[in-house]
């Protein structure tokens, strides 16, 4: 039951459409943008993944070293200590590394279709020891006092959630890590509920429990507590292996509507919906039994990591959700969905 209306111009952005932002690198993937409106335009905060040009027989990738400078590591593919079976993560001598280095980059559009890089808006690179493997998958919450960015911080110490605030996209306040490892997929509600901020997040527990969606509350967006698990993976369903939040929940007359991603054991990523109580978002009122969007198009089925539709960004215009999503971990696409139609699918 795929009810997404894909933009006929898809893919909207491919790696070749942008120049590398790191000297000596090539762009491997464009992924999962945060989305917001600003100065009369639609903006995407892209995750850009770069790596050195690959040489036959070797695997090379960038990391930040202890001086905060980018350093290239290289291993022979025939090295018995190397496990390169996953195109996203390699293991060398029992230590994990990412095959690419990600950072965040702004593009904007007058029509929501044709995007370009505006002058004077700098990229956001990883900084400090908790971001030595880069920063990824930013959600943008548009608040009354500016924009709040939640994103994944990656380093040898693990994967956690960072927070950055900005009012003009040129000056940034880094608030540090707000959810410690292992955690990601953090989406902040764009208004307070009963005087508190709320956020969805996804701690991971491979031994006991799993990759589930939790909700937490905060007085200031930095200190979070009263955590509660609200959605688990479901055996033998499309979201049987893992689930995680998409963008900020949408206020509707029926409750908070959250578009989330789910994957099965074959790593096929689809999108579904959760409906949360408007006054108490720890209460789940309804949930998709079937996906509202699945990887059906060729550009969603084949790429850097195929069979993936993944979103963490949209904007709302009346009943219409204009959603931007990553396809096959390589290209950026767009689709529209109807709020009322999604609500009608929930039971």
C-alpha cells in the first residue's frame, strides 16, 4: 500500500551534481536531508558522504585525527584482518570504521524541485573527539526562537545524538551530545507540550531488546528524562528488524503524526506512520500495519545500499506533506503525501 506521490523529476540530486567539499575526496552518496523553509525558499540540509578515489586492491577512507585534521587510512583488500563485506562499515583488527566521512551541507530551491548551493552558507563539519568519523542524518526542528538540529555523532566511542541551534544558518551554537551512545534517529517536536519539550529517539540494545522508538521530555532540549519506549519492531512484518523516527511529528486534529522508517532482516527500508496522543505523546493511538511507502522505483532499489527509502525531513502545506528522502543511500528524491489519507490508513 504505497500512497506516496513521487516527484516525476526524481532523483532531484545525485552525487555528481555537487562538488566535493573536502580536498582530494569524491562524493559517494547524498543522504536523508533535514528540511525547513527560510527566506521564502525550501532548504535541504544534506548529509554528504565523501571518500578518496579508490585504488584497485585497496580500501581507503577518511577520519579526523587527534588534531582535528582529516587523515586517510588505507588497507589491502586481501588483508586477513579486514572485513569489508558491508559497503558502509568495515572492520579491521576487530575495530570498526566507516567507509565514508559525512558532513552536512545546505542547498535551497525556489520551487522545491531545482536545488542549488547558495553563497555564504557554510557546511557543518564534524568537530571534536565524538565526531571523528563524521556527522550524519540531521533532523531540523523549526521552533519559535530559531532552528534546532539533531544529528548523529559518530566516533570510535560510539554513535550518539548531538544538538546545534541556529537562527540564521551562518552562526551555530553547538550544545554537545544530548543522547549518549548508542543512540540516533532523534526528532524533536516543534512545539512544547504541557510546558515541556519532547523528542523521539532510538537507543539500541542488540543483546536484550532491540532498535526501538522511545520518547523523552526536557525543560531545555539539553537534559532529557522520563524515557519511555513507544514502538518496537514487529516479527514477520515489514519493520521486523528495526524502527526509527523520521522528521518532527506533525500536529493533526487526530494527534501527532510521525512518519517513521522500518527495516526487515533483509535490510529493506520502508516508511510507515505512528499516531500519538496530542496531550501525551507517550501514548500510541494507532500504527501502520502496511508501509505507506516502499522502495519500488529503480533509483530506490539500486544504489550504494539498495532497497532503501529513508526520510528525516519534510514541510507541511495544509493537508500536504512535501517529503524529501534518501533513496538507496545514494540520491535525494521528493514525494508528497496527504495527511488525511495517511490517517485513514491507521487502525
